[in-house]
C-alpha cells in the first residue's frame, strides 16, 4: 500500500515539475509576433504568388515589419494602392509602382510557324523541350502546350486558336508563374504601357529563321539603324530593345522598316499614332 501511495506522489511531483518547466520554457522561448504584421497582411491582397520575392504574403509582411525589407511596392497584385497604404502605415518613403504584365515574345502561330513533325508525346512544354523539342521547326519559339496557362493562378491566360498563349492583361498580376513555367524563356514581365516589342527569340541566321517562320527576326538590323543611338542592338542574329521609352517614341519608324514584322507595336496600341 505504501509503495502505491509513494508511486502516486512521485508521479504527481514529476508531473508538476515538468509542467512548471514547460510553462517557464514557453514564456522564455515564446516568439512575440509584431502586431504590425497582422495589419500589413490585412492591407496585402493575399495572393501568395511570391512575386515579391518572399514565400508568400506573410513572409513579405514580416520582413517589412522587422525592417529587413524597406520597399513597400513589391506586391505586384496590390500595385500602387497597396504600396501607398503600406508606406503610410510604416512611415516608409513612398514609391512609384509601374504595373507590369506578362508578354509572350513569340508570334510563331499555326499560320506563321512551320511544323517539322507530328508530336505524339506528353502535351507539356517542359517535357517536349527536354525530349523531342516539340513539333515546330523553330527551337526557340513557343511550344504551344500551355504550361504557362496551367501555371497562372489568376486565370489570366488561355490558349488561343492560333496555338499561342494569350494574356488577359486586366487579370494579370505579374506574379511571374508563367515566366517560370516556360522552358524557352519567351515570356517576360513588361510595363503595361510599353508599345514596341521584338516578338522573336530565334538566334538562327536570317535565311534559316525565315525558312521555318514567316515572322522571324532575320537579323537585318534595319530596326536598329532607325532607332535612336543606343536604344537597340543586334546580337547573335536577333534585335534587342535596350531603351524601350526611346524606341516607343519612334515606334512607327522602327516597326515600319522590319521586312518580316518580327518587331511590332503591341496590338492594344495598333490604332494609336505613336510617333
């Protein structure tokens, strides 16, 4: 009987000791969350897209609250309004946020791009790229299987009847998921008000590029010659826009000399006089 009572008191004593130990440890080791984090999370749209460079909205909010991040304008879905609210709440310098949208830099549609074979593999751009390179003659252009569309968490993309992905700019938050999903790096995030683009990624020489795509850049350099000094360059048979603002100012002049239409004015500005 004494053994039973002794064991009972021992168990109670140990339980009390470890209970007190846990309470003290909890108080000593507890991480007190800055109340500003919750407020910042209320301001953020909660997209958790990762476009800010953090794992999600909580990561960005914590970095801002702790002072590790001082840029209140990194939330692409929130845009200027969210940036203004965060800067006001935290007392940070106001920043100007340029709205970005995804842009598919390829016009190699079913009509424009020649097929070299029938692709019967898994309908995935990434799979096609690392196996048979798809069915197009161009190994730089859009594969057309819609990995980017599947990756978009906002329903801002769809596959067009011409075989190319389309971006619904009103829904696009510039989260960058489509950019990550494209194995050929033909999708870029660009300012929504930018007008002129080189819709081609081919590095092949002119005759070769022209043989498999009607609208390929053939590296003639005419656009570069007609652009302001230093605004464009020709490298590896492909034209590049270095200073978009300057090129936009002479858009019609630059676009008008392209023999294939590889460099063009964004369709939403097609009827707007830009020069």
